[in-house]
C-alpha cells in the first residue's frame, strides 16, 4: 500500500476537503508541482488552477482553486484558498457568463488595476470551465 498523508483544503467559508491522500499536484506561481508522503517542509504560493489528488483508495479528485497558499509540514498538507470548486459542482452557465464579462472588461481602456482584476476573473472562469471540461 502506498504511503499517505493528511490533506486539508480550506476556504474562508468552510473546510472543502479533509482526508488522507497518496499524492497531490497543484499549480504554484513557479509552475506545477507534486507532493507525496515524506515531502520536505515548505510553504508555497498557489496560482489559480486545478489541484488534483489521489486519495488513499487511489481515486482521483480534482478541484478548481483560486489563488492561495499550501503548507507542507510533517505529512500534513494545508491548502488555504479564497474559493474552491469540486469537479462536478461547476456552474458552467455562470462560469461562461463570467468569462464573457471578463473578456469584455479587458477590451475597455482603463486603469492597470482594472485590467488585472479582469485578467484574474478570466483566469478563474477558464479554470472552472477547464475543470468542467467545457
């Protein structure tokens, strides 16, 4: 049997996931990376993207994460993120509308802050749609 470790995914509203897993892959600000049992201690920033896990029974689950942080310490992994959506729970209609709105906002001439917000919204919508395979 593969070695396992504890994974928690936490948003400000709730604990989205709290269970034992064999492995996790996520998208950090420096690129994608994986975590297995016995991983060195670290704290890293996550970018908006898809987190994939393999649970203790070797079942794969995927989540769309907003940006956040991951802490790895003594076979415990904690993911803190503003928003997290489990595969199968994506509101495709809403994500498509958010994507269209963000694309429209990017076309407008405006402040850099507005453009960055629109880019972030577009990335979130695209990540949700990718998770939903749309």
